[in-house]
């Protein structure tokens, strides 16, 4: 069985500050890992994904995440927050092509002026 | 290339009525997934379909819920005799029929409210 843990439900940062959103996973097989962003009343947009290869992956809007197998983590970072980054962020995993996604509960990011 | 389309975007039903949610995958995509998002929770998998086949329905409630993806037309998630606990956002995602494909593309969702 697989699971994704996103501790806390809300993170608040100042504009220009570092964004760090944590994600830990559990999987009995090598996982594929994803970060999605959801703006209010919209669907989910893919930010980035890790499948195989380089463990540091870069995504859209300046976000990146690092897969650390030893820590079973896939934390999302952005060096400098922008007001437009305010949204809900979901970490998810699946176990390969054509398989269901297992999501964390999500984290709401607020950005203070 | 149009994205995943879902309609209606908002649906209001009274207890006991039926709800039909439609999902048109991206062009060229033949895999469809349905997820449900309850308030304060993440998305939960419901069902995975390919054209005319249900591949995995392990997340579907045993009663009142059904899904189909016919050869022609959109995928349909059907909820019979809705109850207040069915109020949620229902998201559809699609992916193409390609070996090694792992990315699912999400629609905007249908927000179901049961009165």
C-alpha cells in the first residue's frame, strides 16, 4: 500500500521568502512522485514530477523538488515567493504508468505582502 | 489542444435525486480517472477506466455509484439517490495510451451540492 503525508495544513510566508512544503511518502515499490497546485475553484495543475533519473527536478513557476529515497521525502521549494503562488499544493504518488494517484491532504500556502 | 473538460461545473441536487457528471478527456487520451475531494481532505481515487472497460474500481462506494467510458462520448460518473455526504468536488483526469505514461491531466471539476 502507498501513502503520502503532508504535515500541517497551512503555511504562510512573506513575499520574497523561501517556500518549503514538505512531503513524505510510503511505498512498497519505487514511486513516481508529483506536485500539483490548485487555485480556488479550479482543477489541479501539474507543477513537477519525479519518475527516474535526476533526483532534483525543476517545474513550472520556479518550483523544484528533490527526491530523497533515504528520507522517503519529496519536498517542494521555491527560492522567492510571489503573491501569485498563494494556492493549495498537493503531493501525490503512483507506482507507474496507468495507475491511480494517491494524494496527501494538501497544504494551503499564503503569501504576505 | 483542449484540456480535460467536465460538465456541469456546478450541480445541485436534492436528496434522493440522481447526479450525472461528465468528463471529456484530452484529445488522444483513452484513460480516464475519477477522484473525489471532500472538504479539508485531499483527492481520493474512485475509478479508472479505459474505453468500454473498468480497470480499477477499488475506490468506488459499493452502492449508488457507477461509472462508464463508452466507445463514443464522454465518461460518465453516475450517483443514484444522492445523500448529503456525496457533496464534494469530483475531478476527472486523463492520460494517453502510451507505454510508460505516468502523468494525469486534470479537469476543472464538478462541484456537487446535495440539499
